[in-house]
């Protein structure tokens, strides 16, 4: 089966002034604020099934694709010559339940398109113990 990235999980956008950007996305655009972590300077909003991440220290933009099977998608793209920045790894364990059920884990792996734009594969899963 061929990998098809059809779902956007999250888009990260640089925010030089986090307070101003939170006000804009929440009050002007009417987005639902999921969570804010300051430090390090992050705010998450929900737009339908897609999250917007405002990042004070981040790159101009990062596009995250949601996949159901991260190891398989990773291997499939590696087989097509994609060079990854690292192995798939745990990014966040949601102990508070901000992004779904408490304890849900988010795993990601980052790579770049031909122009150097940052892309990522992302998967959510319950921890195995």
C-alpha cells in the first residue's frame, strides 16, 4: 500500500509577540485556545480537526501530517529517499488531557521538503505498558 498524506495534524507558525498573537487568534478569528505553555512560549488552537501552534522561538512555519502508523510511514518515506532529521520520537505525553484522553502520547519525526521547509509526521497513541 502506498503512503498518502491526506490529513493535516498541525501547523506551527512563528509568533514574535505571543500575547498579541493569542489575542488575534482567539478574539479576532474566534479560535478555541486549547493550551498555553509560557515558558517556553507556545499556544495551541483548534481549527476543526487541525491544530495551530503559535511558537515564539520557532521557524516561520512547520507543516505536520497526521498518520495512523508512524513507523510504517517513516520507513515508506525513507524508502523513497526522504532524509529525516532523527528517528521517530515521543514529543509529549498529555497528562492533563489538553489534546485528547489523559496520557495520550504524541510521536513525531521531522524532515524537509526540497526547499528546506520543515515537515513532520505525527501520530497519537495510548502508551503501551
